[in-house]
C-alpha cells in the first residue's frame, strides 16, 4: 500500500538522521515569537547589509518545494504560516539533514527576516533543527469526505488540514475568555463545585453512574452544578459563576453531546428579569467583541443578536405560532398528532407537559432570532419560584435562537418548606420520569439557614459557540465529541477511502 511505502520511507529518513547524530525529536525551541508576531517584525524594504533582523521560529512543515540545493517550505503554528528558504551554501554543516525533510515535520529555523523577490515575508534560514519527525503523511485536502467522522476521531489531522476548524476552536477559546472578563467586571466570582455528586439534581436528566471503591458508594457525574452554586449564595458569596462540564446519559444529535460545557451564573438580590438583561447584554457583547458585528449567518438563517430581544410567554407563542388554545388539551394533542406524534404517547401527558411538548416540538423550530420564552408551568421545574400573580406559572425563561435552546433561567426558589415538598413530589415521580434519586437534605438545610432572593442563569457554551461560528452541529465545536467506538480496521478502511477520494 502507498501508506506503508510512505511510512517505510520516513522510517528510513529517521534512521538516517540518527546516523548523522541529529536528534529527530529535539528539545525546546527558543523562539523570537509566534509566526504572527514575527511576520509583523518584517521590514517593508530590504535592510542594509549587516542590519537585517535575525529571528527564530518553530512550527510544522505544511508545504515543501525541493529545488535541489534550495528548499522552500511553509511553517505553520497556531497564529499562521510563514515562508522559509533553506539553501545549501548558507547551511553547509547541516545540509545533509535537509535531505530528510518531509511535510509534517516540526522544525526550528533561525535566519534573516525580509521579503522575497515576490514580496512574501520570508525567513532566509542560516540554521535549522528537527523538533519532531513525522512518520505519517498529512491529508492532501480535507473536503468532500465520505466519512466525516474521521475529522472528529482524528481531530489532530483536522486541525492541521482545515483552517476553518482551527479558527472555530480559537474562536471558542476567545468566547470563553470574553465571558470570564465580562463577568469579572460585573463583580462575579468564578468558583468550582463537585463533578461527582451523591445526589444529582438541577435538571431533568439521566446521570452517568460510577462507583467509589474506597468509600464503597455509588456516585453520579453531575448533570448540573446548580444546587452547589446556590449553597454559595447562602454562604454569602452573592455573585458566582462556574464554567462547568456536565454529563447527561441521553441521546446524541446535532445539538446534544453527553459531555458538554455550560456556564451557570447566580446573582443574589436579583430575579429572572435581571437575568434577561444580563443574558442579552452578554451574548450581544460577545458577538461584537468576537465578530465585530451582531449579525450572524447560521445555516440558511440571518440572525441579529443585538439587544433587546422579544419577550413572550409560552402561552402567547403557542397561540400565535402553533395556532391552538394553550388551555385546550385536546387541541394541543391534535396539533401534536398532526405533526406525527403517536396519539397513545400523548394520552398520558398532563396539561403542563402537553404545553411544554407543543412549545418544544412546534414552536421552538420557528424561533430564529433570539427570543425570551417566559412563564413556563411551575410544575416543570422544582427549583423555580412561582409567579406571584399566577402561581401555576413560574418566573422562568428560556432563550430560543435558531430553533434551539441557548439559555435557561429563573427566579430561584428560596422557601425551604416549599422546596422540600417539591423534591418529595419529584422523587415520587422518579420511576415514571427516570430521574431524581432522593431529596437533597443538605440543600434543603442550606435553604433553612437562609438564601437571599436570587436569579440564576445557565447558557450552553457549546451552542453559543455554534451560533457565533455558524456551525450547525455541536460536533464541530467540541474538540473530541462522544462517538461510537470503531475498530482499528474500520478506521484504516475509512482512511483508505478518504485517500482514494483525494
């Protein structure tokens, strides 16, 4: 196979480098700066002899043009590419090593920085050394793959070959950094809470279960940090946030991954309306900072995330969008049935769950620009404060954008007696709904100490990155998404098919 021939050829070059007493896997590189910074140092005009800048850069060889006694190559690091020229007469002592260069190798190069005759910023190398010898060829291109999962399974190849992918994850990092800076300016304190929990809660989801051998107890990977963060409000840390990893043992699709990142924010002496203001300011500010605009292209949609966003109750939207009376259970069942839902599965749903189902399945897909959906039924969230005027509803909102939920927030329930009653009712439904394993006695005790009125907010970081980078799949914004295992033979076959296409 061609792949075996390439590998054997590179193994031969590796052996030859060792014969030349060269270290194919060298030590740290003492660089002048990253490629982006070094490019900025290049003078517009060719400097006078003796006054040229000498720089050192390091990166991966992503292009190589061999002209016998001269080699032109492109070095790539996270910030960009720079052209390098190596010539025998400038590096006689190590020129034999240059014969063993390949695309994919990591090099350190030292030389004169100036523009080439064609105006390209170039390092005219005096010396170089290997930092890592690559034994596998890089993809020639990364478009039109028949098996796109290779990009997720071998993300390192994707990042090397696909500039858009690199930009996505650099943007992701910038988004998270911006969120931290924004909240720090607003006097929020970043904290950390347990990922292993004896009692899981804060969301309606199935957990992953693990076992602690020393304590001989089952523990759960957290589905949400909510109740721990609110314990901190009790303790007097009145503005807290956590950028957290959550784990939910549920399905996988374009907007769901079993392991995902959220930010949860809690502010004492606030409510859900304060969190609305915070949400639209945070997201619109992030767009301006990262994209220099609030107008985003997401698939076929043109979306503007500039504040303010519309605020509509779930009842208003069901009436306007679904075209049914939100108080008429039979009308809602008929609407869901017409959308393809089995009537027998709808018959067991109570009014609140029917309303939520119509919202999720009929209304949400139509909401493209960011919309606050308010006043959900109180029974659907046991941690949320009831609306003072309509206690059957909650002071809660979801943000829907591009047909998907981006954020969830509410005024936090701080009445310990009502909280215990709601937990007990939730535990009674556990077998039916498949979640909530016990009353969280410690959390109730914390509320009995006293928690101030507060607003809480959760924003899906992965989905926010999807939105701001225009990626319609969550797998495109998670470096290593959860995938069904494949055997080495299956992966080799998929890679072979990819190489045939190229």
